């Protein structure tokens, strides 16, 4: 009897969460009422192919739906398993499916930045590369990993340090903003769309990814069950990073639901 009671309660709770998600993503006013702000020309900086859909899929879809000019800067060709050529093709195909124009994809291959999750890239080098494209593309918003790198990969963390370094040194164009993808605990990370209500309600700004687009992003990253359970396939919580006069980092939370250089 007690087991049946808990089962009924669990089913009810999950049903409420699912209904909340479906309600928000199907009511246009609710889906669009939370926003990351006026972003016209956006640079998404990732470490290797598959980050764009494995972690940032909801962000990419949300920004493109707002008609942002989105550029993707990938700082390696994904050659960790000696499959760089294949991974680059996958990235091009992924961008095509997501709606990122091929001219807006930039792949950097640098001998001092190998595709290795245990390799801490030089943050100053990362910063110089990002700064180059921020300036030449007239970027007004940069999006990348937070200080924990979401998965804890050292190259993700190096990207965060490098981009924050640009702000600290006042090397970014006036008005250019930085948003970072929030790392969450493992429980929230693997509850999929059940995390949407919490993220939506707590965030100052949000995009909720429609179910049809969730299926698309999942198909783009099919290697593991991760694609079925990770909340990053459905919702992204972002923080805006600002640097005050004493070079202190401050953040405000934002939520988003879902070229080439050799």
C-alpha cells in the first residue's frame, strides 16, 4: 500500500512537471517573455565538435529563432581519437541542421591547443583568438562555458578563463557582453525536461525549446544515452558575466531553452 502511494505521488509530480513544460513551450507569450536581452551578433565559443548540440543546442535554436546573426567558433577539430576529419564533417552537418550558416562556422586548429579534455589550454592564447573574431565580426554578445566547464573538461575551463581575461583587460569592444553556460549538479543534469520548470521559474530570462526541436537536437548527438537524459539537450541556464572597476566578476542568471579556419 505504501509503495503504491509513493508511486502514485511520483507519477503525479512528473505529470505536473511535464504539463508545465508543455504549457510554457506551447504558449508563445510565455515561451518568449524571458529573454537574454538585445543580442544581434552573437559568437558561441566551443572546444570541439558536438559541444554545439551536446551542451548549447537550446541556446543555438533559441537565438536563431530570434533572428540573431549567430557565429560558431570551434577551437579544435575534435581529433582526440584521431578522427578530426570525420568530426569536422559532423560539425558542418550539425550546423546545417541547426540553422547555422556555413559561412558563420569557424574551426581553429592550433598546435598548442590539442583536442584533449585533460589539457589545459593557454588562456591568453584562447583570449587572443576569441578577441580577433569578436572584433572582426563586430560581435555584441559572446556565449561559452562557465568556470566549471559544465563537464569539468580543462579545455572548457580554459575557454572561460580566456574570454573573461578579455573583459578584465578591457580588450572587448564597448558594449560587448559575455554569457556563460551554468554548470549544475549531476541530479539536475540528468533529469532532462523535468528540470525545465525549476530553471524557468528561477531565471530572469529564458527560452523554452519546443519538443519538436528537442528531438532534432537529440538526433544530432546520438552517441550515448546522455542525449535522452541530459537537461542540456532541453534547457540552458546562462549567467551574464560583468567586470567591475576592480576587475571583480559578477553574474546575473539567464536561461535559454532550446567560415572555417585550418
